[in-house]
């Protein structure tokens, strides 16, 4: 539900707007970036399962299971704030995010990023083969739902809509707007964009300014897709519509 998980000692988590709607769905939560729905979904999945899936399946480096600092303080990313809201101990790299998001247009298959494919010598002999290993980490059905939801994010945000083809993705903003993210993809390319400062400070948006990461995504991806055929990212053939009472 779109409600804080805890009220003791203050509400956690809060939505940015400090407004809540019990009738919101998971789809609404993704499109509107509701922190509460994200954390409640994480609670349903389980902290240990979510942590292991992120580190082992999506292979996100730098996640901390449990560690003690030199001062004796214990730190861990197995928690609602790190996993549900992105407040990771050491953060996450742009490469890891691009790696993870590339799974969705690849039909749920995870592939390690690479900077080259094959190297041949002057005689045409293959001397280096960097063929990727793939692992099916998401079912076709689950992956289709993710694409459907993340396509909805783009449809509601003109800053990342591409005229040439369908795109999907997700914005991201950390506490005090010190980091601005957009990770997205098409049927051809995946890109992760981060905007921030070496010494973290608020990234202020003035006037009609939109997430700078989203604008950078569009500036790079738009020309890359000019002249390419339109590719759909999901299918509704296996979906059915139902009327549901969101009040009860």
C-alpha cells in the first residue's frame, strides 16, 4: 500500500510529496516514484532474497552484507533504505546500472558488459574472443511486466520520450537531490546516466528544468535511433484486464 511502513519515531518511508493514496497500485508506484510502495514490495519479497538477487543475479558490486568499520560501527545494505530507496553504503556505479537495465530489453537475460567483441590479427585469425555468457534471471512473464511498467514511466515524462522508437526506464533522485539518475533502454541500446558533484551538493532545478540525467539520455539516444525501425518493448497478449476495488 501507499502508506509509510512505520510511524514510530517518525514516518518511514516518506514520499517526496508527503502525500499518500491507499488505492495506488504497484504500477502507479513505479511511474510516480512512490517510496512507500517500493518499500512495501521489498517487504513482501524479503530483505535477504532481494539482497542476494541484486548481488548474485544482477551482479551489482559493492553491496555490503555485513561489515564493521574501523570505529566499530556495523554497516549493512540488507535493509529497507538501502534496497528499497537506493541508500546504499557505497552507492552503485553507472556501469552496474547499465548492466542491470540491459536485462530488460534482452528478454530477462543478464549479460556482462564488454568494451570489445572480437580481435583479429592482420591475417584475419581470431586471437581474442570476448563472447558474453548469459543467464536467464527473469522469467518472460516477469520481464514483460517490468517493461510494461517502465514504459509507463517514459510515457509520463516528455524529457525522455524518443520520437523514433519506444523507450522505457526510470528516474532516480537521492536525499536532498544530491544525485540525479535516469536509466533507460530501447530495443537497440541501454544507457545509464548519473548527474552529481564530486563533493555532493543539491542539484537544483529552476523554472521548467527537468532531471538533467533524463535530458542527457534523450540527447544521446535520439540521434542514435534516427532511421531505425520502431521496436515494441512488451506484449499485452498474455495480459487480461480486471476491475478491482482499490478501497477494499
